């Protein structure tokens, strides 16, 4: 998918967020910044196992969540994977061999999610005794930039691609205090067509940069 389409999709989502802001503002919208830590198990397991040593990789980032009082939320997240590994080769039997040639891999997801929160209503006495838990679910779209390069590589071995992907998320936010929440969730991402255009992923016939991730967010605000 072309970079122009990625930009157009991202612009469309931004327009939706800007259009929605005056409406949700009338409902006493909360705009809450957050930091996020993610561990993702990538679908392209052979590629990541061989080049980076594991199909489980960490990402760090942050974002903003807009939460109107009707419990619909919109959030914008930017995260980053930045790792060093080595080139690898996959034989005809699907077995990978590391080649000892250093490489650098980076992934930058820019994700937009819309969803709904389900606050558990408690009596005033119960609120004083227990932490508030707010389950939520959501779906979204993202633009994913992946680069894989090394000093001694050829153009066929390097990977430079940007693609649109889709996601679904579900989890719960735990209100630690009036102004601090910690959210834990699981996110499924599908990013077809971004891999398999060069390097090891092409030989391994792996095309999806998505996966299943566990995420923890530290959220500031009510």
C-alpha cells in the first residue's frame, strides 16, 4: 500500500478527531496524556526470532486519550521499537541461520483507536474501600513504518516500508487515585503486506507485521 494512502488515511482519522472534539467538549471531555509500554509477539515469528533473537519485542511510547462522559473514547498512540540484531538466512526447510552481519531494525506504529468504557458503578461506601475498575474495548487503524538495514546490505536485503494496519483492543483501567490510572490490555494487530518484500521475511514467506501484544499504560487525569 502506498505512502500516499497511509497519509490520506491518517489525515482522515485526524479530521474525525477534530470534528468530534467540539461535540464531546459539550459533554465535559477529559483529555488525558499517557505513557505506554508494550511487549508484542509478532506474527512474523521466523523473521524476528532469527534477526532479533525473539519474536517477543518491547515498544515504548505515549499518546493522548479523549474521553467524553458518554464513555466513548478516542485515543492517539505513537510507539517505537528500536533494536540491533544480525542478518539471517532461511534454508528450504524453513530453518534460520544467523550470519553474524549486524543489522538495525525499527518499527514506528501511529495508531488511532475508538472504543467504549464500561464503568462499574459502586455505592459511595464501596468506592471508598475499593479501587475503581473500568473495562474497555476498542478498534482502530494505524500507519506502521518498518525499516531494516545494515552497513553491508544490498538494496534487495534492506526493508523500508509503510503500511496501513488494523487493530482490536480490550482491557481495563485501574484508578489508583483521582488523577492517576493504570491500564492493562491485550491488543491484536494485523498489518498485511508490509513484510515479504525483501530480506529474510521474503524467504520465510512472512508478510504480516502485526501480532498480539500486552500493553500497560500510565494515564494522567480523571
